C-alpha cells in the first residue's frame, strides 16, 4: 500500500497580477516543484505528485507564499495559489499526470472542485474521516494566518519554508535583521512551524 500526496491548484487572481508577474510566478513555482512530478494546464492551473506525503503541506505553502509575494507591497496580498492536498493510495507507477489514477488524485481533485466557489485557499483530505477532520483544522488555521499576510511577509515566509535562516534572508533581501524579524513575527512563522509539525505527526500515523 503506497500512500502518496497530490496537489491540485490554481493561481488566484492571475488576470490581475499582469502577464510579467504571471510569468515570474510560473517560473518560481517550477523551481519550487522541481523535485516532484508536476504539470501546468490551462495556463494558471497545476497538479503535483509527491511520493512523500509528509512534504505535501510544506510544498503547498511554498506555492501559496510564492503567489502571495509576487507583487511586493505592504497591503494584504491579493494574489495567491489555491491548493487542495489529497492523501491516499496510489498503487500504480505514475509517469505522466494526465492519465494518472489513484485515491490521492481523486481526493485532491474532488476537494479542489469544492473550493472553487468559496474563499477557501487550502484544503486537505484523506480517506480517513478522523484524520481529515484533524488536518482540516490545521488547514483552516493556516487559511486564517494567510488571509491577513502581506506580500512582504509572504516573501520572508517563502524563504524560511525553503530552509533559509533569518540571517540568510536578511542578506538576500538586503534588509536589516530587525526588519526580517519583524516580518517573521507578523507573518506568524512560529505558528506555521508548529502546524507543519502537527501535520507531519498526523500523516506519519496514516503511513
């Protein structure tokens, strides 16, 4: 029994960020997802196959912060990447996503379709109702944090999700350590770290 994760997503407000920013975002997403099998379709939609499901939430948040930080201003980020994480069995070899089958694909696609007419940006589903309930509490908490996150905060959180230290982020962004620390706190990074750990704990009980 192979438990895998599938991300189904799309860029929110892609028409409002402009063609140049959209191209930049797609390039950033390609770099973020390079270690996994992924494809873009319909221009602003994507699907990702992740063999290690404990990594799925981190990847989803990297996609979201990449989208939210694409326009660097202090207002609440208007762009985002809506993501549905499906976690379940995939018992056949996946070479191409277009014709891939398995429980994780079904769960991810179905939950994604359900979010399209809501303002929900992150949803997590499994075949286990109890696990799904716990995981959705985590997703809802993250949605609440991200709803008020600025583009500049998202840019810092994006780097931390990649494993950079605050010192490295300060150097890369040419900002003072205090400025970066301020954005880390305002972006609620300590809470995000705890939620990622809690997510991993639940997934490890499923696999």
